[in-house]
C-alpha cells in the first residue's frame, strides 16, 4: 500500500453512467468484510452531509463547467478530510463510488474544461504533507456508450448527466482511457459488457491478484 494512505486501503470505482458498477461495489464490500476488513462504503459527489447537499446541486442545476468543477472539488475536500483520511488512518478499507478520475472524465473530457486547472484543484484538495491522496486501485467499468444508453433508458428518471447524448459519454469514456493510460498500475479495466456474474468474477480476481482478498 502506498505511503500516503496510512495503513488503510483506498479503492475507487469509475465508469460512464449505465456501466453498472453499483452492485459490484456492494459485492466487493461484502467479500472484504467477510475476510475481517472494516469497510467504509462511500460515494462522490457526496459521502458527508455537506457533500450530499452539493451533490444535489451538481446533479440537478445548470451551471458552467468551472462552477461545477469547484463544487465537485469542494464536496471532495469535505469528504477527504472528514471521511476518507480518518478511515484510512484507522486502517479501514475505503470503497468509493467515483473519485477524481470522474472529474477529469466528466468536467474535463466531457465538458471540455481545462485539465491543467483540474490538476491544480486536485493537488490543492487532496494534498497532505506534500503527497496527493489517490486510490491505490481504481476499477474502471468500461462499456460502449450506446450500450450504456440502452441500460439507462430502462432505469430511473435521468439526472443532468444521465440525460446527456451518447457523444458526451464517448468523450467521458476517452477521458477515463487517458487517465488509465497515465496511471496503468492503479487502473484495472473491467469489461462491463458481460453478464453480471462474469463482471463480478473479474472484480474479485483483481482484488485477489492485488492481495486484498
Ligand atoms: P453516480 O450516479 O454514479 O453516483 O454519479 C453521479 C454523477 O456525477 C455521474 O453522472 C458522474 C457525475 N460526476 C461528475 O460529473 N464529476 C465528478 O467528479 C463526480 C465524482 C461525479
């Protein structure tokens, strides 16, 4: 485990809307818990009272990309300081449904916001003792945007992001691909166009390879 995370383990889960990550996060949490790990299950934007309020604005209110990025990072700051770091310091496993890669993918690649500014915000918000907090492992559930759109069509009422056209999700997907390429050790790409059982088997296999299970 890397030095900037104390004794805990930080894992994030990413992918375009409709990629189907949620059930697998719960499944991995259960597998880790049954091995005796204390698991904190959380999400972004959100994970604290304040950040959940910001989530409501981010997902439902129209705003420019800078405002959106600032709100996402404000929510993240509160979440990192009050939930993620304290849990890692206690040696817990933190499973986080989305983290900063989503900002690079959605606000950066999707909305076309300046990546350098996002990097600056990332450093401000996630730094402590000159180290930038990052997940040790990021599962990237990768699925073609047209398939994801089919899945979403039968799901709940779409929020601001979920109602974006397929072209937006093509850009978001390329944003994830760029982040994965820049940090291949951290990322595990999961082929999400498989049965739920096959996807979960991949999730578990990655955790075993890394020695977490
Ligand atoms: P969720 O539906 O998977 O919980 O994700 C919430 C939405 O927020 C999803 O459409 C992606 C978006 N999002 C961003 O645009 N930027 C971010 O930094 C994060 C964490 C999420």
